[in-house]
């Protein structure tokens, strides 16, 4: 059984991308198969497929903990706007002459997902008078190479599917 690592007062957040893994974690918590997180946070780029928004709405309606939506704005509008102060590059792909595909550098995850989540966690911590948050990230064994520690001291990442 997965246990909450933190003591009393520690904020436990489910990072909800609304994909298979994070949805599985949310539904496991609802079913009592994991401890209940204090909340889930969804970082909205403003340009997700309509099916993601539909799925998110159904999850929000059924989960016993709050789902908080955060965002920096609409990444598409920002990319098309000549007035944006700074543009975060989105993933772009090339087909090499030999047929291989290559992806260019991107910054959108950091600016449109990680930073808004971190700001919300800081707000939640301040409201609770806490100093540390545990963030559950839905990464499965086939994605284990994506497991990385948080880049800020007030967040401890956990990969709860891997732990199970």
C-alpha cells in the first residue's frame, strides 16, 4: 500500500495531465487504493485537444478531491502574437534525409506547465503554513527515463505507479 511520505500538514498533490497514468492515479485514490491527495493540479496550455477538456470535466465531477486548473495563458495565441514579450518554443519535428525523425528544443513544458503548477503549490503551501509538498507524478515503467527530481526545494516528486 502506498503511504504518504510526509507528516501532518504536508501538502500532497497529484499532477494531473489527464492522460492514462495520471487518470489511473486519480481513480486509484478515489477507489481507496492509494491515500487521498489533497488536490490535483492540471496545467492548461489553453490549446489542449477538446477530448482532454471533456475528460478533465468528467474527472472533476467524480473525484472526491479538488482539481485545480492553472495556466500561463493560451500557448497558441502567444505563439501567433507579435506582442508577446517572450515566446516559449513548442516541440517541432524534422524528417532527416535518411528517414529518421528529430525533435527540436522546446521550453513550453517548463513555462506553460511546470511553472504554473509550482506557483499554485507555493500558494497552497502558504495557505497551510507548510514548507514542503509531495507531488505524485503518473509515470509508468515504460517511461521511467522521465523520472527526475523537482528543480525546486519545496517539492518532492514521487512516481507512485513505479513505487507500486
